[in-house]
C-alpha cells in the first residue's frame, strides 16, 4: 500500500500540471470561439469553421499592436485611458498592472533593464534572487539615499506579491537567467533544481 500510494502521488504530480494547462487552454479557446461566433453570425450566418475564434483573436491582437505603434493611435489610447488613470482606486490598480506588463514588454535595451540578479548583503552568505527594475535612483522623490543604487524586486513564492528594495549596485550580481524563468522558479519556491525550469533530478 505504501508503494501504491507513492505511485499514486507521483502520477498525480505528473498529471496535475498537464491537466490544468489543458483545461485552462480549453476554457480560453471555448471563450474565444463563443465570442467569435457572436461577432461573425451577422456576417456569415450559420457558416462557421472551428478555430475561427483563435484566428480572430490572434488577428485582433496583431492589428492592435500595429495600431498602437502609430503616434496618432497612441494619443487616442491615452484619451481612452483617462478614466482609468484619474479615478482614485481604479488608478492605482490600472497603473500597477500596466507598469508590471510594461516591464515584461520587449525593449531595445531589454538586456540592460530586464536583469535577473542575486542580492547579497556584505558579510553574509545569504542570497536572494530578484529582478532589477530601475538602474538608478535619479528622478525619485527627495528622501532616498543617493549614489550608485538600483531597485530590485524580490518576488514571493506561492503568491502574487513581493518587495522592492533599493540597494547599492555592488550588492547585486547578474545571473544567466531570463525574467520568465526567474518568476516561474520563484512562484514555486525554487523546488526545481534545474536552472531552466526543468524537472529536478531523481534522488
């Protein structure tokens, strides 16, 4: 019975991530298909090919990305954002989500800005993995310490949240790891020993 229970939990741990991923993908695709059917019904009637919802969603996202690349459309979107950036409570939520999404957006200087580092304190062997979110303290309100300092975001495990600390640049050491890999590893408390997010070697 003990060996059977071990096999059961190993199988469950193996199947659960795959099952959850497939289920969430199914729910997302079903939602997109339903929206696409409602949008295209007035134009094509009952003629509908499965997969049109996914194609329509990808097309809309690509067109939106191309549109916001133009300066005139950017100005229009800034007007659309006015209610979200002026209402007190909604302003905080919207601005936080937008800044968080902008951090992961591709940039020309992505290699310099989106940097995964190990934070160590002088005289201690404690290491904390974080993400550099600001390369200097220039432009911050008065009261912050000056000098060559960087902002490091320290994500928490098993929850959405973390802390941002401002430390001297000498305290951080870059590591060869992408932002996505670091966030995924931090979410599950670095239970996987593989630096690329793979499965831990058997013991």
